[in-house]
C-alpha cells in the first residue's frame, strides 16, 4: 500500500496512542518525555500529508474554501476553545468543557472533520473512499474517547453525557449553545 494511504491511518494511531497514554499514565511515565503534544502534532501532520499527497487536481475553489472553513472550525474546536496545554500536554484530570461548540454536542470536531473531507471531495479529486475511511476512523476515535477515555480523564464527563448529545445537536443543546 502506498504511503499516502497509510499516513492518515498512522495519524489516527498517534491520536489513539495519546489517549491510551492518558488512560494508563504509568505506561506514559516510563517514557523519557511527556509525549501527548508530540503525538497530536505527528498525527495531524500525518493526516494532512497523506491527504495532500492524494490530491492531484483542483476542481472547485469555492468548495476548497468551504473545506478550509471547516478545517479552521475544527482547529478552533480542538485548540481554541480551551487550553491546549491542559488538554493535550498535561496528565491528570481536567474539568469537562461544556461551552461554545461543546454545548451543541460532545464531539463537534468530528462534524467539522466530516464537512472538510466532504468539501475536499467536491473541490478536488480526493478519493471519496479516503474521505469515508478517515471520517470513519475519526468516528471510532471519538467513540473510544467518549466511552473509555473522557470518563476517566475529565471530571464531570458522566453528567455532561446526560445533558449533551454525542454528535448531532438537539433543540435543547442548541438553546444551551446560545445561552452560554
């Protein structure tokens, strides 16, 4: 299999490794450095590089602009809403963040990711299979986080799950979004 197909999957493996390190801090403690931020940086680079290597032709500048807006939204959701240092670098339990996009649903980054890849398929010759596989990998990652990681690493996550939908905003969560 070619590198451009393997790189994005390797990126998601890096994300999962970071989450495993959060669940098993004793395992991470045996490493010479705290690698949470490194895993995320390498993961993002691998997903981006593998995606860009598969694009050979531009079809629609407006569709690519929409993809860029979705990617910007995802970066804001993952790194702009709360302290990236607390979320991605520090070990230990942080409080759940339930404002902004996180009032709408527990994993707004997945919505932005899926929108970006759908737009890239419209705006370039990115294979639809690539977009589908990467979106599925992201869905698997957020399900893993939702069930196993966040209940152990975010205080208040079980209560947050009771009030905020997993992925699709509801009328009640949209109301909370505008109230907060």
